[in-house]
């Protein structure tokens, strides 16, 4: 396996992993911020076929992605879950983490934060935040269930701690395109 580390790609991957260990919040924010930009631009230009990009929307998605998907999820998955739940040792220790994300984090933290950034950056007000959550959460949960429980199980069981946010970002790239499309 040393051949994986010795090539240029291998060295870059290990350097990236080392940077994630040394600067987890900075790397998580940066990676997820850039992912948010790319996901929304793809949603607007390719999927929606827009002629011009709604820049405030892209900024809102990028800020949300960097802040919540990067920093907050880093803290929840790699710090809080490690303190609250038993050490990872198989499926029985993964299921409470997956369930907590599905039942509590996603509907009551993730989605309100998404609406917060979208409302404040795009419209300069928070007056529609609760209305949007009430109107859209029921349609978002079935989409969440299709993707995230399985992705989180894989992440907790097989992905090194310092790369969980990167792994989730790969999955989240497709998820944000969908979220951006269905919420606009």
C-alpha cells in the first residue's frame, strides 16, 4: 500500500488528510463553502437552465454549506457524538448517531439554518423563515431519508474521523443541488 502514498496523487491525498487533522474547521468550512458554490451554480445553470446566476442565492448556499455542513457538522459528528454516544464499535453504536441526525439535527437544526441563510442573504429579512420551514420540511424529509441515513452509516463505520466532512461533502454536493432546486 505504500505505492498509494508515493505517487503525486497519493501525496496530495495524504497532505489533504493531514491538513484536515491540523485545521479541521478551516478545511471543513473552505471545502464545504466551495462545494456550495459549485452545487448551486450547477443547479441554476444546468438543471434550471437559467441565463443569469442569482448571486445572492449562491452566496446563501455557500455560507450555509461552509458554516453548517462544514463547521457545525464537524462539531456534531466528530465532537458531540463522540462525547454523547458510546465509542464507535459497529452498527449498534452507529444507529443512535444516524437516528439523532435524522430525528433532531436535520429537521430542527440543519433545515432552519438553511432557511436562515437563504432568507437573510437573499431577502434581507427573516419574516418567512418559520413559514418556509413549516411549508417545506415535510417534502424535505422523504428526500433526506433517501440519502442521508445510508451515507451517515457508511461515514461512521468506514471513513476516518478527519475525512468524514469531506465524505459527507461529496454526498452533500448532490444533495445541495436537489435542495437548491426543490426549495427555489
